[in-house]
C-alpha cells in the first residue's frame, strides 16, 4: 500500500487511486482504503477488470453484502448483480439519489465495476452532501436539523416500501452533518404540510446538485468505483449511444442518525378533498403504530 498514487478529481470530492490490485487485498489493507473513502467519499480504481467472485470478495472486506431488494436476478450470487443499458434504454440511474434510502437500513457503501462503457457519454456525477448542508444559511440549517422525510421505492414499482429518515444526518465515522434527501426516493417532509414540503423539498434536492459540490467521472472499461452513500448522491448522464454494462455489490446495514430529534409532530391536515396529499404519510404512520 506504500506505492499508491492518489489524484484528487475535484475540489469537493473524488479521487483516482492507482498502484494496487483490488483482487490482492487482504483484511489488513481495509483500514487504509476505508480512510481514503472517508476523506474523498468516492474512489476510482482504473484497470481492475474484476471477476464476479473477486468483486464480491473485495466488497466483503467492508461489510455484509445484500441482494438488491427491488431487483430480482436468477443468479447463484444473490448479492451480485449486473445491469445493461443501450442507447438510452435499460437500467440507467439518471435521477440523483443515495442508494436505497427507501429502506429502513439503507446502503452504506456501493462498489461498481464498469464492464463495458460507451466511447462517449454515460458519465456519472457524485455530489458532496456535507458541503451542500454546510453551505445552507444558518436559519435553514436549523430548520432542517429538526425535520424528517418519507422515502419510498415508487421508482422501482414498490410504492408500499417506505421509510422515514432524518433530513439531516450525522455520519457515524466522521461526525459531520449532511443532507439526506434526494429526488429519486424522497417524497415528503413529514413535519410540514404538503404545500410547504413541496417547496422546501424541491429546493433542497435541487440545491444538493449544485455544480460546485460535484465531481463528474468519465469511465473506462475495468474501472471499479466505490462510494459512501452516507454523505454522497450520484446520477448517471443518459446521453450515450452504444452499450453500458455495470456490475455492483452493496454493503447494507446503515442506520441514519439524526442531527437532532424531530422538533415537531408529523403534519397531516384535516380530512378534505386535499387529503390525498397526506394519504401515503398517514398510511405509513398507521403501519408503524403512530396513528
């Protein structure tokens, strides 16, 4: 690990790491990679060309791997999946998100192997959710610290799969606060009326994608990327022709910790024609025994 070459890719996050073979790593090497991940939030390892078993073994160095809850694959390795896209059609994650926030225990780390990529296009962007939080005005930070949000798996065809997470979370290893809402999975700020939530949530999910918080990565075949879902979001640019094939494993088991306890009760308005806006939140709270 002494001969690593590390190149930062933007002022906000991201680093390319050369000088090692991921398939040769042992458990004793894990702390060094974890430290780099905590520092840079997303790491890129070009030219790795991992086999599925090597990919899984590398992922297991960082925690327990789980199958994707909303993607079913007939495979002998349930914790490993492959996604294909061609010419803008197929599995393209082209909305900003942190992986699987629709789950009560979302993803900690995702590890992606680029098996095949188009010559041009199909780049991925990541954003630094620490910086997005820290750049908010103090009054808005204070408001967000005391809020929670409802997330669901509607984009995966599972709207009944829901979870409530803090709008601002504290990273369990760095102790830093970050925004934890995203355009793909987050539906509603729980303590606000639906009209207020529409305004504030739209602002936050747009704000977090501000270019000054981001890095954009152009893929090459065989590159492996790993990112910390607890402090980043990402989005694929659906601008390519040709084929794009990725393989991924996911370290699950995150338990988002709130910056502060919710300061207000869930806001559900009186029954009226507008009650449809509160129905999903009402049903989820009833399932939890809060109604």
